[in-house]
């Protein structure tokens, strides 16, 4: 258990990296405020954490709704008195070639992956500035560094998260820490959103060697555990067997 327990708000906490992160940080003694749309899963996760002696509460959250995100951060602050960390984790990945023209899926990725992060920053930045500090952990992808077929829009959203994170870091140096965590292939439900048959099949092959979500949670825990004068800016985590 850490000697510096923090209040940590996690988006997309109902599965995958968000769920694993909640478990890992609760084990370190941090107080969790969890958000996602699937409240049944949040309820089960919260019960699991509290039964094990941890501290967690939850609220339904749609990161594409700026007002909803503001309410989420406000509720976390009301519950615990402050918000030390926001893990902007919610994301979707409905891959398809551009000529499939799945514009609704493009819009969805932009809304969740980019606007969702911006909404998290907009909601929590004033709170962190008022309390004299805080920490944003933004989840990107190796797709923030390279582009592959069927993933152009997805990668564009993750390039954006990387750029936003770096801009926030530069503007907040000395007061608010910013960490970009970029997972390689990781076990999650992201691929379940792929409706394009060819892209779905290709992803099955691509995901043959995948990290457990707990590996990304460990990276996040590491960044949070550093002393206040240390800002871990970027962490890329890939399966050892992956060349990309």
C-alpha cells in the first residue's frame, strides 16, 4: 500500500484496462471513482474492491457528453474532497478501410477517443489548478506512433491524444503531471466494436500475442507512484513477442 494515497477518477472502468487499473490502484490504497456506461459492471467491480478492503465508488458516465464528464468529476470531488488523478481511458476501435466509408464509426472514434479526453481535461483541470496540483494519465496506443491499414482514423485519434497530452504537459509544467500510456496489443473488448469483416479477421491475427490488461495497469501504477518532482511523460508497453 502506498503512503501517498490519491483520489483517482477512471473512465472506461467497466472492462479491460480501466477495470484492471481500478483493481491495481485500489490495491495500492488509492481511492477510486469509477465511470462507464455499464453500471452493472461498475457495481460488481466496486463491490469486489470494497470487499477486499479497498475504497471505490462509481457513477454512470458517457465521455462524449461534456456535461456528464463535468458531473462525474464534481461527484468525485464531492465524495472524496479532491481529485488527484484522472485516467482518461475510455476508447473505441471500430477499424475499417477508408473506402468502406463508415463515417458513423469515424465520428464515434473522434467523439470517444478525442473529445472524451478533452472533456476529461476540461472538467478536471480547473479542480487540479485550484487544489495546487494533479495528474492526468491519458491512454493512447502504439497507434499514436504509427499507422496501419484499416486503422487510419483510429490512429489519427491516438495521434491527437498524444499531441493533446504533450501540449497539456508543456502548459502545466511544475504544477500538473501528464502521462501518456501507449499500449501495444492488449486483451480488451476494443476489437469487439469492429464491424468490418476483413478488419475483424485481420485483428484476430494481429492480436495473437496480447498483453494482459494488468500489464498496462502496472505501468499506470508506476507513473502514479513517482515522487511529486518526477513526471513520467510517456510509457509504451508492447508484448515482448511483438515487432510493432
